[in-house]
């Protein structure tokens, strides 16, 4: 065994930036092979579940909406069923069928759709019209579209981390566009430290989270894809019950045992609104989190102080992971 070395690999995936940071003592060639396998796993998830890729299983399900069920593997069944459970938890604010709304919401063109355009699509966002049975997924109405973008990235983070563990990595951070998980410990007795950005001042760290071991961190925010028209911010996190951007929350950040669990909780708490979202985080075992409202108020779960540096300390050595 050689000297323990920190390796960093950056790459593009899922429309954003990915980064693998891991410690290894088997040399540069072995580290490159480890990083390549991690990136391949992220790309596998994207190719399989992106609704933008015509060869994905999601695109196949969408093309067969209203026509016939599509045979899928257990991994896909679990993801779709998890998404449907999240829809129940949020009272329908989240739905994996929001893909239909993309026909009238274009955040690059900065166009606000009419009420009539949005309301015409509501019947195609009904989760009760999604059938998962006997290894198949079926969208009962033609024109429905599955979109697992709200949960797929965090799932990919965990899958990449699992692959690094399989390759013998004992200390790592997997980061896909800001959602991440840690593998093992830092190895120097210090906690992992992750800064959480202010949603209105992106160059400012509002507070920092600290993890002594493995865990997942995810954020949902109205700053990722948005435009402002006549003083109103329109963002991509749509309330499936109305077809319009969810209001009240600027960002929700959650800490959980896995990135997937953190991502589900961040999405749910954002869409549920400040008070209901915080109550959901507070009552759910294994979760801690913070919500920053549109007015800038920070609402945190009672246990977050034990794993963060609230209220708002910014560290000179950030970011050090």
C-alpha cells in the first residue's frame, strides 16, 4: 500500500456538475479506475431515468401512456413507488407526473402560461392514474408524463457512493449538483463540513452542516431554474395540485442517513410550505433540516443545532470536506 492521497474528479452529469472526492492509497491508476466506475454509475442512472433521453425507461413509459403497460425492473418499480408515496405524504403537492406541465412552463423563454393552459393539464397530473403492478408501470391517460427529476439525482448520489464502497474506498464525498453524501469519516477526527448557501445571496454561506460519519444532504430551492416577471419569481418547483410554483419557501435543506432520504425530505418540505414543511421534518425520524422562507427567515428543526453551526457562522476554511 502506498501513501494515502486525496483525489478529486469533476464531471458533467444530469445537466449539472458532479464531483467525487476520495482518499485512496493504491496509486493514481487505481484511483482513476475507481473514479471512472463511479462516474459510470451516475451516467447509468441518468440514461435510465432521464425523461429527456428518448432511450430511457421513463421515455418509454411516457410514449406508452394511455396505450399499454411497460415492463420494468425492480429498481424502477421501487423508484416509482417511492415517488407515489411522497405524493401521499405531501398531500399531492409533489407528483411524479408533473412532466405534463413542462408543455406550458419554459423557464428559458421566461413565459408565464395562462390559467387556462395550466388547468387544462391538471387531469394529466393525477397520481391515481399511475398503475404499478406485476413488474409493470402504466400511465392510464394518454399525454401523461412521468418525471423522476425530483428524486433521481439523490438516488444517483447514493448509488455512486455504494459503487465507491464496492471499490474499497473508505473515505469520500459524492456531490452531484450540490446534493451529496459522505462515505466513512474524514480520517483525521474532524467532521465533514458542508456550507448551505443563502438562496438570495448565492455567494454567501448562511450556515454550515457538520457530519461526523456517513450521511446525506440535499437542498431544494427556487433559485435553480427561475425567471422574474413584473416583480414575481417563477421557479421550476411546481405544486402539482395547481400547476403553479410553490410559494412560501426559498430553500429547504435536509440531513438524513442517505442522500435519497434527504432529497425526498427536501422536496417535500419545500412544496409543503414553511410551517407544514418544518412540522414534517420535525416529526420524521432520522431527519434534520432548515427552511429559509421567501422573506429570509430561517426555520430549523430542534435537533439541527447538534449537527450544524447555526445561527449563521461562516467559516474561514470553508469549503473543506
